[in-house]
């Protein structure tokens, strides 16, 4: 069916929310997925895609808003592509995230479940992020309404609109980070335009200003990385001086010249322009050095609460050998180290392991060891024999979940407990199903790291079934 023949659906009632955050309705026996609306809305929908069993659509008119709908805080809502759930009160966001976890574990995991514990909500609904990246564009993206009003094409600094690498929405306000992000970003744009600096073009790969990266720690200190597409010149140095002198919060100021086709800087040389080369983040009595390339959870306060849940589920007494898989910069490993005999962290990014070792030394932890390499290559049967049998495994894999070879080694090693931390309940449920040949799910607790979005973390405790049977015999 051609795009121009796709139907208009009138007075459709939105029923629920699907796993990826889109709202769901049913029309003529077909599922319809719709962004930017909430259960209880009655809407007119323009179908944008039609398949045999489902349709995708966009809202053209809200006929009657849901009783639970609220006003979006951000002026860029619906265009930016982020924070899609702003029109849901936070209590409703938490309810649907809890349901998302339950649905995935039941539908995909197909294992016996205990009562799922209440989701742990974030103390801050806005301003919780400690890192944002903004993109420069020589022509900012305009909405259809702006095009009709003949708004001029001008350079912009903001976020990519969804699924478009070359279209950047100019951002005036972002509420996900403390207010410094707005003052700094808007001032950088103003200064750059005033002195005639060029903004990057993704097609020609020309332009001096490419990306602005901002980090902040809990003490309100900031790190700025200016990513350039061309060599630093007098105008660039003037911009760096402006940031250094006008923003006292910026204690670490860097720049980088990136001439690659993509905007990642992990393999690029960074130059410290002014200040110190790191920020310090704190969790309990631990300190973590965060550099310009370091990975660190983007919601610091809620990350600590997530780690507290993982540590509680691990049930450590001080005598255990703990494996921390996908350890990143070793934050979870160090968070549990004082309650374990030894902790072994494994991570495929070697720079992250370098950070982990530095942080462990800074925190005086001598019972942690870190190994760098692909998880399926490092975590082998030989590795387990050489490093010692794990009593507890904590695993926090990327969204794709664990490789089947890793699952196989865990099943062979038979740790007493596996604490599975996941940012994707669907792949977590898949892996739990594979582990269910030997493990029972005994605790589940979702944790919300990203208010205003559909994303949710989930922590699951799995107990070795043989251990459970042995305990029952003893009783």
C-alpha cells in the first residue's frame, strides 16, 4: 500500500503502552502503535505504516485527552524525540515500567516468578543526568510549521531528531540536566555565531564546531569537551577562553580534533586546555575518577540505589568470591568489595579497566582484580579454574544481553547466586530462560534510572536450584 493511500483512523481509544514506550490501540483486529499519547486518550490517527498484523500511526488530533494526561514541561516535546513520557505523571510512568518488566519476564522468560517488588523510583524527575552531548549543525532542522512560516535556515546546536544522523534540532532548554547545561550551550552558540565560527555539515564533513560534551558531578563541578572538525585557531581559542573565564563551574576543559566520518571520540587524542584532567564522583565512602572518555552511570544518585539493590540481592557475608561481569569502570565491583573476600571484574573496553584499576587503588581496595577482553573469550572454563570458583556472579550486560557462551560457562560454574542487572528486560528475560535449567528466580526489583523515558533497569536474583534443594533437606 502506497503512503498516500494509508487510512485516517478516527476517534480511536488508546488502551495501553507497549514495551518500547509507544502507546497501543486496536482497530479492526489489528494492533496500532502510536507515539506521544497515553492510555485513555481518544485520538484521530494517520497511519504511517501498515503490515499484515499491525499498523504504526501518528496523532493528528486529540479528540478527548485522557484523565491521566499532563502537560509536557519541555518546549521541545514531540519534536526532540527524547523524554516521550513527559505527558504521563511520574506515578503512571512507574506503573507502566513495572508492567513492562512483568510482561517481559512472563512472556519471554516463561519461568516461575516470585511477587515482583515495587519499582524504585528516582528522587529527581528532572535534572538527574550528569552527562549530555550536543551536536552543531550548519543548518538547524525546522519543523513543518516553521517551514510554512519561512523561518530562515540558521546554524543550530542541540540534539539529533529521531533516526536522522544529519538533522539537528536547535535546543533552547533541556530539563534533564542541571541548569548549567542551558546557560553553557546557549552561550557557546551565541559566542560562536558572533565571531563567525563555522558549524559542522554531516554531508560535506566541513565546519569547525562539531560536538559539545558536558559532564557534571554531584558537587556541581563540570567538564567540557569541545570536539572540532578542523584545527584549533584563534577563534577556537577565544571560545575556550570564554568558557574558562565565564563559567567557574567548569574545572576541566578539553578539546579534540575529530576528522573521522563519525562523531565518536574514544579513539581520538584529547587535549587538556585548562583545569584538572578529571572529575570526582562519590558513592558512599568510595571515590571515582571520571575522565573525558570514562563510562559512568548518567544518573549518579539513582545508580547508587541500583547498586544497593544489587548488593542486597548478592547476600554477601565476607567470605565469597564474586565475579562482576561487564564491570565497566568497576563501580559495582568496588561497591560490593568490602563485603566480599575477593571480586573479579571483566570488561571488554580496556580503557574502562584502566579506570577501574586507578579507582580501586584510590579507594584502597586490594581484593579486586580486573581483566580486559571480550567476555566470551575471557570468561572460559579455564579462567574459572585459574581464578577460583565464583560463589556469586553479578552481571550487568549491554542491551543485547549475554552471549550464549557466557551463559554456558555460568551454568557449568554453578555459582550459588546470580544477580542479573539489566537495562533491557526483554534480553534479560531471554537469558533467564536459558539459566532456568539450573536456577530459580527468587527476587525481582525494577529501578527507574531515566524518568520521562520508557527505559527501565531491572535487578533479578537467581538461586542455584541444587543449593535450594540441599537447604530444604537440611531443614
